[in-house]
């Protein structure tokens, strides 16, 4: 690698051609960034005491070991935004100077239209693309070449190149502008000229370092550059055109973060670990290193990523062509549960391989939707849902796919449980659904389930049959009874009292009979949610409860609980056989008072959550939630506890714990603490609880 300070114009003059590789992101400078560069140029040009102005780095790979005196182009890997903008300024300046009288066309030595173009913009003795000193990628290429040829870019070309060129033309057309100041400013621009040699330097490492400042690249940008940068140019073009670009097109119109989310799910499947969104690029590099350690290539990794992206876009971005599956995926999307996609990507892959039928996929997606929605209604915290679905595939038996998925759902306990019918119905009838985040989805499903002609509920508004007004009219008070205020507080926002209407303002706080009989009233409503309301004489607690029970029964059909015989559940759970080891294998636990201490400790730990299990192993006793959070290593003088929590994350005011992360030891945690008959057990349980909560907390 060679890095030297250089005048930017000298670098442009010396290079026969710079090419922006196909994998680089499009030219993206906005007007604010152009305005800042323009201000820097004007300041440098108007200040005679300022010898130069540093404007960043230009990093390029010498193509086939080219030099700046050769006719071979150089590949820009960092600095394309800056070089492109300066090129636009130079072309706009040349165009402006051409409008002046002949004797005014060179306001500063070396800055005439002909000299600007022949030195910095064009190779005048070349033809075709070789005549341009800068070749951009994709649609930017068409825009820039048209501008440099003095032509209007095609009407269907969309590029910031066009907008920013127009911005600089406006700046230069200002009659008050001293064009010599612009020329002097351009002549003072200095960059770090960083030239890399293919096969010797690592362009990716340099690229990452150079992009630690400036316009932040997305994780997708970094990954694209990583997989394509080190390929020979012809392979870059082929892999980009055949796989990467079609994958990018799948995400057009989606939020910028959607691709990062997809890669996160992909990496979760492949590594079993869930990377943080900010760490996706680093996690991808780690995966790529493992992937290519064998006989696989980076190109085959891109191909696999493309296949998974197509599956993800089918599910999450509405690209599915099968109408039945598209409807199931749309319902899933309504509940906003992205954590399910690692599991469903595996399911969709098996569907494509023929391991699973379309109906099987639909049933699994419907079960996942029911599971997430029931938990939301029952207000079960979402902590660790991502871990639940990250490991879900390991419970699937491919020869009995659907049965094993149902069995695993039914086997989930405690904070991971699939709410029962009784729990779901009870909470559905009593919870505040008006302020429920998924209320629109809920009402849409209730109204349209089983319908071929769907009702667009966005055309309607939520109606409280019993009004929200705290000062209810006399007729409402009479209907609700002496304790009408308590009734209103308890039932106002609940299932039985909520419906949809297009006449919300007309209904207002009118008595029930008015709402029922008015034009467009409940009696005339075509909505299923209003079924039976037109035949009622009054609206009171009894009617609210009956309607809630009826709608809750309908909800049980829509968001159903998986059904399997008990013996089949036991079969898939592997009958949860007892460990081959027991307390008898740990002689240090058998004698009193040590046994009493262990049993008391064990009882306290198991009481933290019903989902915690205890398992005797050869050298220690494991307590598990998702995985081990504390292990007990019995010793003659004490119980040594291995806590699965970094010591820096542990609140240990008494400083009883110590760090064993760099030492060999039994147990799975990096932190240890002692427990004997004289230790404050309550304090130790507090430390154990922190390890448990760390494992279960946050997504």
C-alpha cells in the first residue's frame, strides 16, 4: 500500500480512469453535503494565506498492478462520493466558462473549458467508455456520461448526479460569483492518495478503516463490499448481476433496516447465536470465515444468501405467489413478531425441498401466529421469544414435521408457554382491548375470518357501545344499574363493549335504543361484529358478558391451540427420561447438614420460575432455564456455585464472587461464589436470580 498527500486535481490528471466497482453503493451525497464542499472550496480560494484544504482520502486498487501512467483503470473502494462531486463541479465550471467571451474563459491559469475537460474529465484520444476519467456504477453511470457529453440524461434515469450537477450550475451561474476564486479553491484541494495492489494489500480492511467516519454505511453496504471486493472484476460483475443485485431488488421499497434484519435471521439459523443489529457485519464475517474454511467459496455463500433472501421476502415482504401462503404470511405480519423468522426460514426451506407440504407450512404459520397473539392478549412478557424461535428447529422431526412442531409448542412451559384456551378466553374477555397494540388486527380477523369478500375495517372506527363519557345519561345509568360507574370502569374497553361502525359521530353518547334504531344504526349494520345487537332491548352487564363470551369462542377457532394426544406429546418429548446420575453420585451432598443446605438452595432456585429444571450430572448439578444459569459443584468444604453471568454485570455489594473466565473449572459460568452452612443464603439466591434474569431478559 502506498499513501501520499496529493493535490486532488493532480490525481485526476495522472489517472487514465477511475472505475467505481459494481458492488459500491450509488452516489448518495445530498445538497447539504454539496453545500459544505462548495463552502470549503470558496473559503480556500478566497484566502491567500491558506495553502491547501484537506478533503479526505481516495483509496483505489490498481487494476492488474497498474500504475497511474498506464492505460488501465483503477477501482475506487473509498472516496467515490468526493471524486464524483468534484467531477460534477469541474464539468459545471467548464460549461459556465463556455458561456463567457473568449478572453474571459480562463479566469485562472489552467482552468479553461478545454483544459478542464482534457486534464480532469476526459481522455480525448479514446472512444467509448475509455474516454471518461470516471466511470460510475449502475444508473449513476448513464447520468454522468450524459452530462460529460453535454447531453440531457434520459428521462427514466434517476440519480443524485443529475440533481447535484444542477445545484452546482445554479451556484456557478450567480453573476456575483468570482470564478477565479472557484478555480483557486479547486486547485488547493488535497487528499491522501492511497493506492493498493491486488494480491498484496487487503482492500476490505482498508475500506473498513476509512469508513469509520463520514457518511455511515449500512450493514448491507459493508457485507456487499466484503463478499465482492476481493473477487476479480469479471467475477464481481457476474456474481453481482446474477445474485446480489436481484437480491437487492427484492428489498426495494422496504425500510433500509429490513436487509439487516434478514441477515440477522440468516446468521441465527447458521450459528445458533442471535447477533445484535449493530454487530451483524462482524458476525457475517465470522460466519463467512467458517463457511469458507471447508471447500465452500464466497460465491457459494452469496448464492445461499440469495436463496434465503427470496424465502424471507416471500414471507415478510409480501412476495409469496401462492395465495394461501400469502394470506397466512400477511396475518403473521400484522402481529409484528420478527423473532419468528429464523424458525420459519427453516420451515420454508424444507417446503422448497419437498420435506413439507404447502398445507403443512400454512398450519405451522397459523400456529406461530396463534402462539404470539395469545401471549400478547395474556400479557406474557416477550423476553426470550427470540431464543425460543432461534432454537425451535432443533425440536423438529422431519419425518413427522407437523406433529413434532405441535408437540414442541405444547411442551413449552412457564414464560414460554402456549396459553391454554381457558387462559386465553379469560384474558380476552377482561383485558383492555381498546388500548391493545394489535386491536386493528384482532377486529379485522374477527370480522373477516372465513369470509371470501373481506371487509376493509380501516373504513370504520372503534365504537364503545356503552359510551366513554364519565357523565352518562339517565337512560344509560338506568340500564346499567345502581353500580353503573363500577360497570363502566370494568367493562368500557373490553371485548363485549367494543365494535366497529361508520357512524361513530352520529352514535355519540346516545342511548342504546337510539344507536340501534337510527338510520345506519346497529340494526342495519352489515358487519358480523354487530350481529345480534339489533335484536336487543337494552345494553347491560349481562349482554356485555354474553357478547364477550360469543366473540371469545370465535377467537378460539381463529387462534387455536395445537391438539395432540397426551401419549404423542410424551413421545416427542422423549418421555423426559431421568438423568443417569442422581444425588447418590455426589457423596458430598449426602451427609447432613450439607444435604439440607443443598435441598434448601435447590428449592429456592426452582421457585424462581416454574420453567426451571434441575439435572444431576457427573461432576455438578445443573439448574436450567433456556440453558444453565447456575451449576452447583459439590466439594468437601463447601458448595461451589458457577454463575452464568460476567462478573462485571453482577451486582455483588459484598464482593463474594470471583472471576474464573480465564481458568479451567467445572460448571458453565464465568463467575463463581461459595455456599456453606454459614453463608447468607438469601444473598446468594439474589446473585443466582441475577444470572437467571440475565438469561431471560431482553430480546
